[in-house]
C-alpha cells in the first residue's frame, strides 16, 4: 500500500463514474445491518443460558459483519472504472473477518445491561477499526491493471470517521440502554443504527476519495468493461434477503420469548395467588394424582411439594373409615363434579386432624383433559373452640363440674340402663349450711374457695365424671349407682351413703388465711324402679334436702312417699285449672319493661290465676302442670288472644300506641302444626299491630326440629312479629343455632341477675351474654332487676333494657296503665 502526502505532480489518474443507485443501496445495506445487529444484541440480554447468549452473539456478529462487508462490496461496484478487474477470493473472504470481529465485540458491549463508559468507548474504537481494516483489506483484494495510491490525510480521516462515529453510536446506545430496551424501531434505534451505518458508509466513501488509480507503464489493452450494476444489485439483494430473513427470525423469536415470558409470569402470578390462599390447595390431574400444592398444604400436613407430587388424596387417610370416605369422594366427584364435607385426615407425622374438604372438577373449553381442584380447611381450632363452648355450656366455670343440663342427661341415661338391666341408683342433693353468711362476711372469693374444696372432696364418691354436678350457688348433686334391688336394702344403702358423704365433706377447711368448719344438708331419692323424669328426681331430692335443712341442717334425709303430697296437690290443681279456663279465672298481669332512662317502652304479659278459694296463684305453681297435661296449648291461645286485644286498644291512643307487648310461648304451643296461621288469624281478627308483638321462646325449643323452628319464626317475622329468647343461658344455649334463628332480643335470666353483684360467675355470664347479643346485633333485656345497684351494673356492661320489681311488679291492666299515666305526667312536668 503506497501513501503520499499530496496529489501535486502526479501523472494523470484514471477517473471513474459513480452509480448513485448503488451508493444508496450500499447505505441501505449498512443501515439494515446495523439495525439488525442492535436487535440481536438486545435479544442477547433476554437469553437464558451462556451458550444461548454466545449463539446470539455469533449470529449478530455474522449478520452485522456480512452487512458491513456487503456495503463495502456494493460501494466498490458503485465506482465504474474503464478497467477490467477481478477479486482475490482469499483476501475477499479474509476481509469479512475483521468486520465480524469488530461487530461481535461491539454487540457484546451493547448486550450489557449497564455498560461502563470505558467499555462503550473501547467498543466504538474496535468497531471502527474493524470497519477500516475490512475496507482496506478488501481494497487489496482487487486485481486491476493500475497502481493504487492513497492520500494520507483522507486515509487518516476515514479511520477517524469510522472510529468516531462508532464510539458515538456506542455512547448513544449506553445512554438509552439505561432508560429502556430497544425492543422496537423507535427513534433511538433509528439514531443508533444510522450512526453505525454512517460510520460504515462514511469511512468507505472517505477512503474511496483517498484512493487514486494510476496507469501502469505498459498499459493493458483496453477492453470493454462489463457493467457492474447487476453484480452490485445481486450481492446487495442477496445480503438484504439474508438480513431480512435474520430480522424475521429475530422478530419471531422475540415474540415467542415474550409469550413464553408472559406464560411464565402468569404461572408465577398464579403460584403467588395460590400461595396466598389461607386454605390448603391441591391440583390433581385427570387420574386423581397431585400435580400442584401450596405452602399452606405443606404447613398443614408436613408434606413437601416433592413428597406429595403424583400422590392421590388418599395419602391423607387416617383410618379404614376415612379410606371409605376417600372412595366416596372420588365416586361423587366423577358422577357430580364436586364434593364437600368434613373428614379426619392424617399429617406426615401420623397425627390426625379434622379438615373441611371441597373438591371440584375443572373441565376446559378445549380438549377432553380435565383437572380436579381441592381446598382443605383445618378445623382443629374450630373443633377446639366448639369443645370449649360445649364445656362452658355443660360445666360449671368455677369448679369444672358438670352443670344441671349434663346431670339431667346422665340421670336419663342411668334410668334407662336401670330399667333394662338393674340395679338401681340414687340422686343425692346437698348444699352448704350457712353459706350465705360466709359469703357476706368473708367475700365471694372465700366462698368460691370453699366450693372448690367441697367439690374436691365430693369427687372421691363419683365413679363417673358426670356423676357429680354443681347446680348453682352452693348446691351439688351426686349420683350413686349399684344400689341393691330390694327396696328395703336400697333404702338402707342410700341412708348409709348419705351419712358417709355428709361426714366426709363436713368438717374443717383451710381457706388460705383462716379455717372454716362446715356442715351440710343432704337429701336423696332412689331411681330405677319407675319412669320418673330427671327434673322430678331433682325435685324429690331437693324436697328431701329441704326437710333436712328444716331440721336445723347438718342432716340427711331420704325421699319418702309421704313427701309426695305435692303430687296430690298437683292432681287436684289440674282439675281446678281446667275449671279456671272454663270460668275465666285467668288474668294477664303486665310488668313494665324500661329503657336506660327508666321510660316504660312496653310490658311483658304474665298470666295469673285468680282462684276463688286460694286467691292469686302464680304461674310457677300451675304452668308446669299445664305443660305436662297439654292445657298449655289452650292457655297459650287465650294469652295470645288477650294480648292482641290489648295491643289493638293501645294502638288507638297516642299515649300507648308505642308500647311493645311480650308474651311467653311454650314449646308445646309453638310446635302446633297450625301455630303460624293461628297467630296471624288472631292478629288480623283484633287488627293489632304485629310489629308491637314479641313472642318469647325458651331455649328448650331448640332441642327438637330446629329447621321447623326457623321456618315458623321466619314466616312470622315476615309479617312484622318480633322474637325474644327467654331465660338465655339456662337451657340448651346452642350458639350454632342461635346465629341462624331470627331473634331480636336476648333476655338474661333472673337467676344470673339476682346474684350479679355478689357472684363472679353470674357477673361473667351476664357480661358474656351482653357481649354475645351485641356481636349478633340483638337487644339484651335483663330480668329480675330489683336494685338500683343491679341496674347500674347492667348499664355499665352495656345492657340498657330492664325488667323487674325495681321498676314495677306485674299488675292488672288498670294498675299498669295508671303507672304509665303517672310516668307520662311526670315527664311532661319535668322541665
């Protein structure tokens, strides 16, 4: 290669003509090659592995180098010289190598997420040097009968153009690569590709301007030169075609990569959603094998995803019974597409636990393949809470002993066993003599301590955990079994048991800082030789205990037939009660119900019996008898009719139209098949405002046919009637049913209110009932309020509606309305 400093003094040079179309075509090839190289370089950033990135680098270097080489070749053919020429194939192919190496190095730098400034500058220099070396090596591959000379100034300028524009392109790419990827042909891609193409074409045509062709001393014969346009177009066309194919390849690959990335992202998002589910989640294939599980499942069962994969749901089998359940689940899902229920499952460590399982089949819109989805909700905490609630409902909170309800169930079971097998048993009732005096003098805490000590001593006599119960206050019940079959022997054995128990539990107790000596009164009754209800047994034992107390305490008595005078009275009372119904001896008394200001907002209608000889008889003396004999249905109908008539009367006067009236409905009356129609007919007949009538139901109603109860209550509530749960906490108290029943009010039983100021248990129960009513958005009404202190205590707990002697005793309608008028008059005169 010969260089010179100036063109002065040179002999005549051979001049050629430029083909403008081929020049434009060469520039287009350079721009396409640069753009394709940038896209391939950006694709390298998304490659997953090392070998994939290297493959993309080689492809980009080849395409960009081929484009640079093609631009040089086409640019050479754009200059038409009147000379024959041909190319050295070896040097021509060798000139492609520096173009590819320079392009490859530049693309490697461009593939970096955040390239350093020095890297970008070096990449631009290498790219420019590769372009320059390729050009001048390609010039040396040309064979013509001329001598080629270069202007050193333009020669250097060509290299400066290549290196400078190459570095500028790399710096522009570095700037924009920090902001966003070159994922489409926007102005940034255009500018960078244009800068690289300028480096290629600018270097080429500057170098061509620095080239001079000098005739040789012995010129070759002049032959007609074949036009080279077709050759340039052919080469450029082939290269453009290759570039377009490569570009299409990159475009398709990018779309596939984007779809794959979106698919992976969707799967990852799905896994995050599944992982966020609080319940355990399982996905099964069409064979019922687990293919996917979430973290909650692993936490719940102890199985890792790898351990559970390809396993059936039956891996959680706990027993043979649960194995049958899993087969039922599989059959039900296959037939109906879903199954839901509770099962006993097994953790990896073998521990059993309850779960609620929901399995559904997933049918896809395309194809016949289907999957199954299962969710598992751990019921352990729920079962523990239910067990705790059950224990609270069936056991005394202070001593932990069974309560009255549990005692009754135990008595019923034992009597059934005695009738079937014998021998008999006995029920012993006892209380602590002068217990109230201890509470009053030492406080409730000391009294509670004594109760705990007494319960501890009594436990030695209980063969079964339910044979000993605390019925409330200082009353305990003890069941004795395996009494002799002969009556006399059984009576004698019962007497011995009574004396033994009395002596064992009586005596000195160490109550923390002092000792206390107690005596006890006991009463017992045998069972097993007759069909006597548990309640009746308790009454007979209580009656015997009352006889012992009447004798001064520290005594025990067995129930005797002569104590059954009360039964004879009840037989007589039944006849008199039937007569009372026929002769209008029954009356309704009205007891005020007040709000937090003491204003009368309504009343509870309480039935009274005005006996012509014995005077006024309270409902406690005849209502139980009426329930046993079935007269309660007739009495209940009379109460409903009278109450509706009174409501209709009140509704016609402004002063009383706001009053609410509550009546008690017995279980037997409510269970009448036509109870709903009877109530609605009575209301319609008297034109009474249904929304002012409240039906008070007892918890015992929930013991049978709950669905029927809900249906009747719902139908009546649709007509405006209100419902109140009477004596809440003393009966069944099923919270599971309470939330389903459309009650408006919970009435706190007088048994809890009576000692709410002195008995911590009663106070805790009242507080719990008020909180429960609030949580269920029900109104709470306290019965049996007899003192201002009780009222204030209840107000502090959040119970703002009261009923009791403190506000007014049950009274006839004229007395009640007079009381109401007096209150209204006082309110009107109060400023």
